[in-house]
C-alpha cells in the first residue's frame, strides 16, 4: 500500500504541469506557512499527497523526521534543492525522495 500525507497548498494561477494539469505551489504541512508565503486564506487548499511512481511531483522525507514530508516540488525541478544531487543525499542517509501525485480534498 502506498503512503499518503495530508498537506496544504495553493493552485498556481499562471501555470500548469507538462500534462496540462493543475500546478500546486507552496505545499506545506501547516496552512499558516501558506499565509506567511502570502497566500490568501480563501485560496488555501487541503491536498492529499499520494506516493506514486508515475506522479508529477517529488517530496523529501528527512531521516530525522520520518513521519514528515517536505520540499514538495515538480519532478523536473526537484533536484535543484540538493547541491550534490538527490542520490548523494540519500546515500548519505539524509532522507528519502518520494514520487507523488496530488489530489485536492474538499474541506467540510
């Protein structure tokens, strides 16, 4: 069974993914982080991030916080966050890179 994480994010108004799907940005565990990034509260969405080898996004599970997921970004630009590369960071035991799909959740 694949892993899932509930997080918060916002839709990009100006861009889509390479497949034409909605592009999500400012993806965080806490909605307050989006507010600090300048996202209006009415634009904050709850997202379910699902581990998926075919997904268009990547996330990072840090070794010291295995329950956490962070640094979520499109696959094609994810690696720029690692000065020596994703593989080197994983081999150094710093964490795990996870391919992801994103599903918007409806807040009740």
